[in-house]
């Protein structure tokens, strides 16, 4: 979803980001299991990385903000599995198997590392030349799609400069909907902090993002 709590960059009123010093990969044993289940169920489920991200991010704002990182992962997994009838809603509610089990493909221990790296590379052969070059000024489109997007809210309508042309890559907006990879050109775009955040922005600071071609237009 767009404009949800997962896209809080530059939003006022939430305080500073306070990194946890020496933060562990997992804070509890159940988080390891949530991660393992998400990885394992991708094999029978057949979803891609953008579908997974969309399932985690497409939550009511209050729910998203009160959940921990792996609680969000688990909720996303439940959604993906329920959509494919790998589990039913009453089984999620009770925490028990209530229906006839289904035969599914199983992720073997030998395939774990390969599966972890399945999301890359995402570069594809271009079908058309890039519309922009390094040094071009571009404006990010002001768009509010009701579905998954990787265009940060705080950059919409803002002008920046193309820093790098990164090749043609899987377009997450279509991939998350199961509409195919639809590869599009990807760029690194550099913005001044003042352009993004107004007078409160540090005049000596810049922010760079990677953004797909459909997200921008010539400034």
C-alpha cells in the first residue's frame, strides 16, 4: 500500500531513529522460527520478494506501528499462505491444524542458501533505451497508487539529479501484483536536503535513492 506506516521517511512527530547498540539478528527464539517459516513457505507458495514486501507493508497503520519487525513478517506470511489456501483463517486464529493437510513442495536444508539468494540478480535485458542520463534533472512524480510501490513518499514532487544509471531491473510495482517482472530502467537520484525537507534541511546534506524510470519525469 502507499502512504502507510512503512513509509515514514521524513515524517515529523515520531522522534529520532534510535539504533540499538550491538543489536542481535534475532531478539528471541521465535523470531528465528518466523524467519525460517517465511523462507520455507516461499517454495510451495510461489510468491516473489515484492509480493512478500507488499504483504508485510499492507497493514493498517496502527497495527504496523505496534508490531515488532518479525511480528510484521509473521503477519505477512499468514496473509500470503491464506491467499493460497496453504492455511485457513480459522487455523491461524486457533494456532492448530483443522483441515486436511495438503501435499506441498518442501525446502530441503541443502537449498536454504540458494533460496536466500533467489531474489538476485534482478537486472534484465532492456527493451528500450534509457530515457535519462547522468546529470539530468528529474522530478519525481506525485503519485499515490493503492498498491505496492518503492517510491518514497518524501521524494514525490521533488527535483533531483541522476547520479548513476543502474541498468534495467524487475519493476516491483507490477511484480508484487503477479503481473510480471516488466523490467524498467533504474537510476540513483540525488536530492538536496533543502529540496526534500525545506528550510529545516541541512544545506550541506544530500539524500540519494534508487528509483525506477516510471517514478520520474524530466524537470
